[in-house]
C-alpha cells in the first residue's frame, strides 16, 4: 500500500520546484540589495527642541553628535546625559522601524526567521 499525500503536498512537477527556487533566489538578491541601501542611509534625530542632534547610519554607527552650547550646564550633567541617551535610542528605533518596513514589503509580510 502506498502512502498518499494530500493534494498540493509533494509530488509536484519539477518545474514548480525550480520556479520556487528561482523566486526565492530573486527575493534573496533583492533583500541583500535593500539591506545594503538601508545600511548606507543616514538617519538624523533631534531631541530637547533641537538641543541634541544625532546622526547614525543604518549599520547603527554614530556619525554625528551635535550639542547646543546652552544645554551644557556643569550643574546639570544628568539632563545632558538623558538627552544624548534619548536621541541615540530614538534614532536606533527609527532605523529598526524602517528596516522592518522595507523587509516586510519584500517578504509580502511573511515572517521568515533569520532574515531580519
């Protein structure tokens, strides 16, 4: 007695498998291209009404940190530290959100573990 798979499972034409492989390779190439673009893009965020401005690449490398002189108060270093932390966290959040959006476009909303 032969085991039978439900319709649509296995036993498909070899052309279907090849077509799926080509499509997967195309998707992977597109994801690689988009990922490279995202890594090169710079994101700038300012906090505290422009008191602290941070620019970071998509690779999450800090490129620019601007602090307005009037924010530098030796009596209140904690506020400046909080502003810097806030700016860095916000720009990282922005990078992650854009990366997720772009990858979802490519994957059609499929959650593919290990891709992003």
